[in-house]
C-alpha cells in the first residue's frame, strides 16, 4: 500500500464523492459485472409488480371510511403527483448513472460517501422489512384461499399459535426462499416470472373494476367530500406543527382531509424507486430507465383512482370494510364469488411485490460491497448467471427467518419513512449534480430544476411528518447502528478512500 493508502481518511473525506465515470467503470470489472438483460417493458412490469400490492386491496377502504370518503380518488391523485415529482428526479439519475444501488449510488455521485452510506443503510432496512412484511401478508391471503377449499395450516406453522406463545409462518418462509432461488438463477428468469404474475394480477384488477361499474350507485358519491372532522390525537407529528405555523388543525374529511388521506395512500405507491436498482442490468438504461419508472407510476395511479371510484360507488363510504373493502363491497351487492377473485389477485400481487423488494435490497447491498463499504466478499457475481448470488442467498435466508418468526407490524412504517428519506436525498442530489457536473451527459433531464426537486423535497418531508413519533425513534436507532458500522469498517475499507475506485 502507498503512504496515502495507509493514512486513515480525514473528516473532510466523509463527503468525498465517487464520480459517475468511476461508478460506471466499476461495473465493467468481470468479477463484479451484472448481466444486462432488461428492456423498458421489463422495467415497467417490475414497477407495476411491486407497486400494486396490498394498497389497492386494503388502503382504499380504510382511507375512504376514516379520512376522505369518496374523495379518496383525489387523494390517490395527490399522492401520485408527489411520487411523480420524485420519479422525475429518479429518472434523471438512473439514466445518467446506470449503476446498481439506486439512491445510494446517486448520493455517492453527488452528496458524498457519508450521505451515500446513510441512504444505503436506510434502503437495506426498507427493502428487508418490506419483503418480510409482504411475505407475511401473502401467507395470510394464501391461508384464506386454502380455507375456501377446506384446507388449513396448523396454527403452530402459521405464526398464529397464541396459546403456546410460539408460531412459525412456514408459508412466508418458503415464499422468500423460493424467490431467492429465482433471483439467483438470473434477472431474465425473474423478469419472466414477474411478467406472468403481473399479467394475472392486472386481469384480476381489471375484472374487479369493470364488474364493479355495473353496481355503482350515484347516491353513494354524495357528499363526494364529506364534512370536515378533527383528527384524533396522536395521528402524527404534522398536526401540532400545522397548528403552530398556520393557525389551523389538519382534519379528516373535508378538503384538508384529502391531503391527510394522501399521506396514507402514498404508501400504496411505495416501490417504483426499486426499478432504479436494476439500472445496471438494463440493456439501454439511458433510454429505458425513465420509461420504466414513469410508465409504471402512471399505470398504477390510473388503476388506483379507478378502484377507489368503483368501491366508493358500490357501497357508501361509511359502510366500507377496512380489512377487505373490495371483497366485502361485492358481498354487499350480492356477488360474493368476486371475493375469491380478489383474494387470488391479492395473493398473486404480493408475490411480485416480495420478489422485487428482495431484488432491490440485494442490489443495494451488492453496490455497497463493491464500493468497499461492506465486505467485498459479497460483490462477486455468479460465474454463470451473472447475479450477486452471495448477498442474495444471505439476505434471502435472513429475511425468510424474520418473516417466519415475526409479523413485525409495528416496524412496517419504517418502510415508509425509509422511502421518503430516499426521495429527499435523490431530489437534493439532482440539484447538486446539476451544479457540480453541468457537463455530464444526461439522457433524461428533470424539467424545471430546481423547482421540481424542491417541491419533491417539501412534499416528502410533509408526508414524513405525518408518521408517528415511534417510527422516527426506531429510524434513528437504525441509523445510529449504521453510523457505528460505517466508522468501524466502511470508512477505512472504502475503495474511494484507498484510491482504488478505478
């Protein structure tokens, strides 16, 4: 090693950046190279596959009944706009820096190593918990379908044996392991599996929308925006801040209730950012990444709005089920057979969500390992399949065990705060890189910079403030653990710090 390499990085080095050129050159090293096999259609399918999950089957009823009434459709539009602001920033970065890692890689190129580590550590938590929670939800839907045929899983193997104080969700465990194998075998196989499953899911959703139109009654849309009601205490951090800054309290229902609802239904959109993690495995990322990100978000927004309009038109919002609004709405109009279709669609939908969240996590972990911030052992790709098989297997097994033993309902909100935090970093990164590297070729340019990134930051922070204080505390604890790992290992082993980022 040289003298420079022997010297520990200085505090100023915490914000050293890894240039776009360096990041792209690293992807060309044979032992760390990923196979390029994805098209714009594949990316769009991935996006739709991960976005459409429990949100379209569950959140519609909860939000309509408790927060916005029939105006839930407007809340989906508002949330879609917030995501679109972030999507425009993601599209510029993903087409300019077509490297695995998504927001982590973007932050490394614009805001520096420490910020990159923070966002990478955040994404690892976001995708891991998201995968585990979705796997547990998938298990519940599958058990419900099995019950319809008179089959059942013993309580001790379904995670519900409360009497014995022990339970292992065998279905969730098996699902994660199977999807881990699919990801190890290659991205093209993953894309084909996802395409088939998403096609089935979309057919089910479209059947529900079209069939539901025949049972819509105009009277159920009146009033479209119900009278405003005070929010219950403890609903988040925003209420006292808004009261202090603007002199009024946020409400459920009413016009302001639409924006309150948007902060809830936003979580139904989580996942489109996962598309950016596959940039390195895309054939023509400069062209296809923006198309995949924006097209998947647009398709899902249209479907969400359509579903919310149908379900609130079929049954009065005050009577909607919170747990299974679509299924129960069809039961209310005398057609319970559709409930089976909906449960089937939910189970299918959650399969793809789980697959793509697991994909996103392994790619972020792989990128951090290749940069030396995590052990380089995990940055070697499979000699035949050209996939990051080591982190995929490690994380797959860990998440399978977590999904088997834990419902982690309280931790699910960490997925949301992690995503919003990533949105903020990416938006700021776009503005910084525009100033520091104006010469950089950008196949896609975010329009109206800095206005769009600033609006994206403001909207994301606003939604973060709506999350409970407990979520912020847990997030802070995870970030503190990450800081220890970075200063104890990553800072010294960083390839950029050692002058090894060729």
